[in-house]
C-alpha cells in the first residue's frame, strides 16, 4: 500500500511542477464574423390563404369559436388575406380614440371591431344554425357551389356588405378659383405661339452670331445645320 501512496504523491508533484503550455491564440481576434450569416434556404415557406382554403367570403355568416365572444354569430365585413385575419360584425370590440369625423360635438372614444384569426371562426350552417365545415362541389349543370358538411345543403351567396367601415374624410387641398380650375384653350394656344416665337428668335440670333464669327459657313452640309439647331434648342 505504501508503494502506491508514494507513487501517487510523486505523480502529483510532477503535475504540480509541470508548466502549462501557453496559448498564444487565446487573445487573438477570430477570423470568423462575430455575427453569423443568416441561413438561406432555397425552399422558403409558402404563404397560405386560410380564408380561401376554408371557403370564406365577405358577407358570410360565421360563429366565433373561442374567446370572450364565444358562440356569437356575425357577418364578415372584411378579410385580410395576407395576415389570415378577418373582421366580424359586433365581435371582438375594442375602444379606440380614432374617429374619422373628429371635431366639436363628436366623441373622441369609439368602439370598433378588431381583427380575428381565420381559425377562430367557422361558417354557420343555414339549416342547423351551427358551425360547420364547407367544401366546394360541382352540380350537374357545372355550377360550383359550397356544400355544408353538417346538413349537406348548399350555402347561399354572401350578402352585400355596405362599405361604411373605416371611411376616410376627403383630403384637404388648397382651394382653387373657378378661373384657374379649367384650362382656357384660347389663352393657352396664344402662350404656346409666343413661346415658340421666342425660341425661334433665339435660334436665329445664335446662327447669326456663328455666321459672323466664321464658324458657320454656307458650304456645310444639312447635317451640320441640324446639329446647330439642336444645340441652340438645348441651350434655349
């Protein structure tokens, strides 16, 4: 036993006196970027329109499945296809300070509908008056209709929703006099003729100056004349 204890202490002494190798690269800057590059996949997730998959349209009668307005029915007023959300009439009401007709005598605090996710509502069966799944089927005459799974009846066409939600006031612009609101073609034609006359005079004066200086000579070709006219028009 004493041999093993002695060997153990010798090993400890050797490790104690052994010098730890230096790591010169410890404080050096890394060759790689501190912020890794984002992973770019070739097949990005595709956006799915759940409202189209569930055969929902504006004007359909739906029922809220979860939340504070559970089992409440309402008409779809608007569908946000990119966000998979929709607005149901008199459901998910919230108070807001946004009032399009804000002014004296108008309330600044209003209650309006907030968006609900498409998966939180379901279409209502017109016969059973209960939420159901709707699928599209073709009739004998080739017409595509929406069939309810609960009762097997065809879903009627959605009602027309009045576009009164989020009405914006007309844009305020500077008032224009009646004299300037409509173009007077007689005066406009006179101004155009005056502008053309001034332009022709400038071109003639420029050509006359060049003729006196010797730069413009009668022996030049028609192409040179056209170039001079274009240059004069650009300078004018």
